C-alpha cells in the first residue's frame, strides 16, 4: 500500500505523482494517476490536476482547487447561476470581472 505521496508540480498544477511504498517508489503521470483514482474511487473524486494532498493517520486527504481546465470558469457554478436566471453575459462578467464581450469582425 502507498505510504506517502509527493506531488510534482508545474505552474501550480500537478504534472506527476511520486508514490512511495514498501514495494518501491514510482513516478506516475497525472493523467494515469487521475485515471486510476477515477476507476477506483469514482470519476468525480479528483476533478482536476490542481490539488494538494495531506497524509493523515487514516490515509490521504486530497484538496482540490479547480475543476479542470484552469481558465477560471466553473461549469457547475455557471450552470447553477443560469438556473437562477442569470444571462450568459452576467455569468461571464462574474467569472471574468473587467472583461468585455465584443462581436468579432467578420472577414
């Protein structure tokens, strides 16, 4: 069983996971790690590669800081706002304050 986990990060996102156990240590890519944890614990257990991990007496606690792409918009949050009656431009202004929507020029 896994005794410790170290996260190998790039730009505040986990790029790989270093698993340490009595059977040996191994480096696992983040895509392989998320695939295996998804199969074992459910696909929504670790939702993005923006997380931290803490070792406890009971095991490991993973704390996420995002839901996927790292662009700042939470799809679940946006959907909840839309169900409350918010329009697309209101939702975008909420997630991207100071940004403006403009029609693209046709070429």
